[in-house]
């Protein structure tokens, strides 16, 4: 299974990291869960954007665009840790999703599994589609950060 990952970083990433560390130090699991759920919700439009990007940019003939759009995409969140805070969209499929995003599709010639070719496609079906939605997602994450930070301060 191939995985392709795109991380949406926010200008408020430092604030998110500090908030995550403060939540962990305070031991407030309810607010940690609220923050993670808000980040998960904010990442949902990115999944739809990935599917849209596959349908729009990958070859429709032969059904590749539809099959890639039907791949499993998920939102992964991280609020604390050595590598900082992030919302990642991870795509899992039997296809080389990263290679396709880079602009190359490897496939058998007319179904002959003994003869394979590399065919160029328009790059960026995944990364460009997600970058287009990133400002909206950043805004939602920053709102969630502010709400949870205010609740943490009120509880302190």
C-alpha cells in the first residue's frame, strides 16, 4: 500500500504546540480531546479536496481517476511531540500515489503484466488540491486553538 502525506502547517503552529504542551501538563484530557476533534473536523475538507484533485487531474480514460479518488484518505492529527503539531492527510491505495503526485504513472501495457511503462501525467493532483484548501483549514484550526486556550485559561 502506498501512502502519500501532505502536512498543513499553520502560522499558529507555535501557539498550537504551546497549547498542546499546556494541555498535557495540566492533564486535561477533555480539552485535549476537544482540540484533536476540532483539528480532525477542520481536516475533512482536505479529504474532499484530494478526491476532487484525483478526478480533475488524473486520466479519466481507463478509470484511474475514479479508482484513485475512491482510495482511502484519512486525517491524522498531532498536538504535541518532537516533530511539533500538524494536521496530515494520508492516502492509502494499491497505487503509487506519491509517484502520481510527482507526475508519473506506472502501468502494464494493455494489461500485459510482463511489460510495464512509465507514463507522464500532470503533477500535483494531491498536493495542489490540498494547498488550495489550506488557508480555510488554517483558519479553522486557529479558531479551535483560541477556543480551547480560552477554556484552559478559565479552568486554571
